[in-house]
C-alpha cells in the first residue's frame, strides 16, 4: 500500500502536535509518542474528519485545529 505524500505530511504534523503537548505537560508516562499517535489517529479517523480534510487542498488543511475541535474539545 502506497502512502500519498499529503498523508505523510499529515502524519508528521500529528507527531509534532503530540510531542508539543507531551512537552508542555511534562509528560513522564509510559506511552510513547507512537502509542498516543495511534490512539489519536484512530479516534480522529472514526470521526470522519480524515475524509473531510483529505478533500481540501493541502494549504487549507488545518490539522491542529481539527484535532482540537474533534478530540480535545470533546474531552473538556
């Protein structure tokens, strides 16, 4: 299975977001960035947001805003 470049870019953005969150909260837990990424992506994809963003041109994709709206706002 081939991964499109935009998908790879989105995955890289996710990893950067998770690293920043872990850093800002001084995360010392046992979950790796990859563990958190897998869980986050699964919930995010199930929400339908993945398909919505993929339909947008790359410059209009706002992953951070999408993650916050779809997942983090639900936690609050």
